[in-house]
């Protein structure tokens, strides 16, 4: 009997189903998930070897008896391997969706910038042709330049002049 990690069963398409192996685990980008999968692989491998080698080796026989008396069997190894494969599939789907989302965000940002650039060029053109204070600008959503405010020069600083610049007494 082969373990869940080493099976070579074929699917209806004639391909071997994916197995929980270091190669399939390495494809997972998420560090935490990959470490959990590596631990699951080692556990299922160890459990499978301990239960398969029990009749042949004396030391493994005691371990196999201890495992079975605790209710741990090959079915547990198979379930952990299946859960690991399911996690790999979920992580791959999450990564695919994240890549699609980031591509959509980039496309939306590019579209927004292009629209803004086009609108601002039309606003500049309208201000040049109609005048910066034309009331007609409002009908296009272009803000009218506020020319009513006096344009006076601002002081450089609000601090008083230094004492050194005062004339001596």
C-alpha cells in the first residue's frame, strides 16, 4: 500500500493526481503556509513509514503499536495529505485572484490618470479661450479663477527683524 504522499493513482484524464511533495509545496508563495505544508509532509511521511515498516522492523513495530493504540492510522496521514493538497489549491487560487486584483487596480489607476489629464487639458483650453473668470466655465464644471482677491506680496517672515540690524545708539 502506498502513502497518500506517494500514490500514483490516475485520474479520469489519465494523469496522476497531485501529491503532497516538496515540489508541490515549493510552489506556494506564502511563507507561513509553505512551512505548515512542509511540516504536514514530514508528518505524513513519518507516519506512513512507521505504519508500513511495522511488520518488518522491531523498533518500528513498537512505534506502530503505540500509534494504533492512540487511534492514529494511515487514514490520518491520508487526510493530512489531502488537507495539504487542498491548502495548496486554495493558496494558488488566492495568488491568482490577488494578481488579477492588482492588475485591475493598476488599470483603474492608469485610466483615472488619463481621464484627469484629459479633463485638465480641456479646462486649461477653456480658460484660455473663454477667459479665467468667465461664468460659462461653470457650465463645464471648470472652477472660475478668483480674481477679486487682491494680489499683494506676502512678507517673507512673521518674525521681527534681528536686533543686530538696529542702528547703534
